[in-house]
C-alpha cells in the first residue's frame, strides 16, 4: 500500500505500484444514518483502489492493489481492526 500527496500523485516506498493520478477519480462513500455521505471514500483507478478521508479530500490517499483491498475488507469483516 502506498500513500499519495495533495497533487493526486502516489508517493511512498517503492512497492511496484505505478504513480496513480486520482485527480479525476469518482470518489464513492457509504451514506451515514442521517443520509449524509460517510467520511471514508474510495475510488477505483487503473485497477487499484484508492481510499481517503472525505473530510480532508486534499489529504493523503491510501492505494491498494486488488489483493490488498480484499485482505483489508476481510480483516475488517472479521473484526481485526475493532478497538474494543
């Protein structure tokens, strides 16, 4: 997984991932109970999954391969990231 700078270009350790431009990406988020968009946003760009905090759209972006995304989602479903 790599992170991205405000310019929309991926940055970080050499992970074999290309520099990903999310400038024109369509960001998706789940709706909260009150109907407002959720804070976590994802976008599908060039075969990768990008994730950001919608409250700070110019902030860092996490970039996942499809395999990394699957492992992340399965871990979340299994409670791997639960704080309690």
